[in-house]
C-alpha cells in the first residue's frame, strides 16, 4: 500500500436499491484498478465485499463493507452497502464516513424506493452526490427516458458527465471532451450543460467563460467542487459492471472530479448538550486526533473491530486515544485497513482516511475517538435512522442458554443500529426488534449459524402507551407503624396532558418546606415507577406533566420509601381521575407492488384500519402506495403481501405517531391487565 496524503484520498459510499449492482460494481472497480486478478460474482458467493456466509447464501449484501483502491496516485476508500430497506440502518450509518454518496440505479428497474430515500438522506446531510446508472447493456431499456426520469425526480442539477455509446457497449466523456457520438442526446449538448451549471457558482469564472466561450478543466476544479458541496450539481455516470463498460471512466471521475476530505463539506460536529456547532475541526495532520466510529463488527478470529474515520490529527500504533468522555486512554497497538473481511496493518492513519481498531471493548457506533480531554463533549450530529418496529419475542430453545442468547443479541445490536433488544417486564418477554421480516429472519439465522443459539419465537406484545386527556389531582397519605420508627409521607399532585410526543415533565411547586427538598426526588421516583409501569393497562405512559404542590412529613418517621410510595399512589389516583386512554403506534407505510395489484393492496390496507394517502407510478410496471396503518394490524402483513403479489411486493414502515385506540380494544386491554393483576 503506497503512502498518500489527505489530498490524495477519495471516500465514496455506493448506495442504492437492492439489485442495482453495487457489489458487482465494487468488484469491477477493484479489478480495473488491478487490486484483484479476477472479478467474483454475487451468484457464486466469491466477491470481496460480500464475505459473510449469510450474504453468500442469500446472494445480497446484509452489511456494509469497506474496500480500498490505489489508482492514478489516489487512494479510494469504497463502501459497499446493503440495498434492501430492512438493512438501511447499515447503509445510513456509514454516510458520515464519506464525502461522496454515489447512488447506483439499475437501468432495467429504474428509480426505486431506496433510490429516493438515499438521495434524500445524502442531501439532508449536505453531502456531495453522484448517480451511477448501471446495467446499461441490459435488454429493453430506454436510457434516454431513464435520464429524463432522474432529472424529473431529483432536479435539473443532475447532469451527465458521460453518456452511453455504441449501443451501451462503451461510454463517451462529456466533461473533459466537448465532441463525440452518444446513444442519445449529444456530447456537445451534455458538455455545455455541465459546464454552464458549474460556472454558475463562480462569478469570475462565469465572466471568463462568457468572454472566452470555453474554460479548461484546471479552471473548473474549484467551481466544480463548490457546485458539488452546494448540491448545485449531481454528476451522472453510465456503466455496466458486468461488462466492465465505463468502469475506467468512473474511476477517473472519482479520482479527478470527486472531492478529497479537505474539499467536502465540513462534518457536522457539535459540542455539549445544547448541540452548538463545533468550530475549527479540519483535516490537519498536526492537530490533536478526532475520529468517528461509523461501524462496529465482530470478527471470529480478531474479536471486536471499530471502523473509524479520522477527521483530524494523525494516528499511529503508539497513539493513545480516549472514547467519548472516558478518562482512561487506550493504546492503539495495531491499526488496520479493511479489504472486505481482510485486515491489512498500516503504520499511520492520516486525516480523511478510514481505519480500523481491534479489541477495544468500549468502542461503539458513533463514538468519538480523541487524544485531548477537552474534546469529551464533542459528537457528530446523529444520522436520522428509522425506528425498528417489527418484532419477535424470543427465548432459547435449550434451558440454560439465556446468557448465551443475551450475548449474541448484544453483539448483533452493536453491529446493526436498527436492531434493538427490549425487555418487557410486564409481559415477561425479550423482544428482538428490526425493520422488517427479512431483517429479523436473517438475525435469527446469524444467531444460529454464527453464535450457535437457537430460539423459539412468537409475536411480541404491541408497544401501546397510556396517557391522560384532562387535568386532575391526586393525593395519598402513606402511614405505617409497626414498632420503632415508622413510615410517613403525604403528597398532593396535579397532572395535565402535554402535546403528543412531549414526554414527561416533573415540576416542584412545594413551598414552606412541607415536603423537605431531600424527599422531592423520592416523590418523583414514585411517580416515575407508576408512569413507566402504566396505570390502567400496564403500558408505559407518555406526554404528562406532574406537579407536586403540597404534602406533609414527619420529623422522625418520614424517609425515602414513604415518599416513593405516596408519590406513586397519588399519581395513580390522579390518572384515574384524568380520563386515561391507551394509545397505539401508527406507522407510515410504503408498499411497492406491481400495478395490477394496486386495488388489492389499497383494499387490504383499508381493512386494517389504514388510510392510503398517495400512490406513485414507478418504472417497470410498479407502483408505490403510501399511507398510515396501526402497527397492531400488520402482524401478518409480510405473508399476506407475498401471497397477494406472488412474492413481488415489498414494504417499509417507520413510526409516525401515537393515536387513541378504539374504545372496544381499550376495554379488552384494561380487562386483560386487571386479570393479570389479580
């Protein structure tokens, strides 16, 4: 591995819908750059980036994978990401590691759900974007129409920097080259369009362009980078990974046109609880170290791995680093570069590079690595990840494997930010939550094959919530005397509903010392116990303000437990007087199906108390149906959708809000809770 500087680095994430060919494209780039002698294939399970046994069996990426390429005196860090919506957490979590997000589109399938979602995610983080149209040699495709669809969906700033030629068997450059023949449009027209778009961000350059009629590539560099940073230009490239068409041209576009770490937008670091923008963080090799962990993995031989982006400073094997606000540093010891599942040790990591630490127990996703104690309040603005709502209650098939199961699930949750483990004490369930049926199924497969734990599963209890609908007061006097010191505490509280999503507020308005300040936290503790355990149906409560305003104490008998008990029972009484209701989670759902199935799908969603809000016509005879449905109605939706569409339908969902549950269902839940209490 040759030596390189920050200016030589290009960090690119390949993202896009499943089947767009990201892994094949990674293989083609590695082969063209001379990193590998022969390209592997997803079907044969021998690609560099899909090295996981489950990926090889399923023939698609389940986790993000980092490879690196040295080409034309540049060092390219390339991240191949999963494309199925169920694994979007693995994709979104690596975006902070790169300057360029390259969205890959299958020319046969066209613009799909994940295409839109990932374009929006990269735009929201103000990252430079490019679009790669793959499979340009496919049959019965209309590249001209697809290019028009791209510009219609994502804006006129999407402009081709090369075009397919000779029936999709080659490509012709449109950025450096002003002439040539293409399969559609014209090279001259495309060249003029991208130059016009570039010079618009620089008045001096635009003036020179208008005077001279042309500007050279060297003159365009700074303006081109600025246009990328501002989202004023999104380059479009055409390739065929399977036939290696346009791969060399793509490599050259990445090395010559895409930004290095010093040219991309400044990463959104913030400080403190207030989240104030952090200043003066720049890729200076002589400054103290700041790094961000964008991926955690567990290697069966090496152990825990932390993949991190160096944003500032230089890291060597002798560097001592701190994690977040830890006071004790660890020594790096070994510093690696990843090539799929292979680790290549390196002596030094420079700003902008993607490196790996091994065997650091406390490292976690989104942790900040640094070597200065005054950086312990620094963090990167978190990526907006979808909430995992699909769930399975799990328990080990074999008795005595509870600890083994807990350890396996903990490791998987550390690797995947959208895989969560919940312990529902009221239902005595351990719930594994993910983004969909496929997500959960592969997690169970990994649990069995990698961690040798088999489990029994069942549908989990729906995560209902409770709240109140009006103001009310509650009072309780706790008095207990059994010889010696007794217990005494009296509490008066007032509760009122808050706006949906506001959470919990506790207000102390006690005056005159009727409840000593030392016991106010005990009152709050008791209130929180009832709040978290539920008052009418056993579900956690939300969106309530609780004010303690009066009470009494005893100089001898009052203690913490007295006021915990009084606070809890006063809150329960207040809730009973405040017209409590049960809330159910409502999810935004997007269902992608063949257009022939649209009527069946909308009718089925309506039967599930759902509301369809929009339908979008997609390419390839598909439609995307959007709406909202109660989560409780979707327990069997995966199998029903599969049967209705012959396996061609897919869906994604994310939490929207909580709404009151129908009265008949609330009565059923309350009765069930009362029977359980008895």
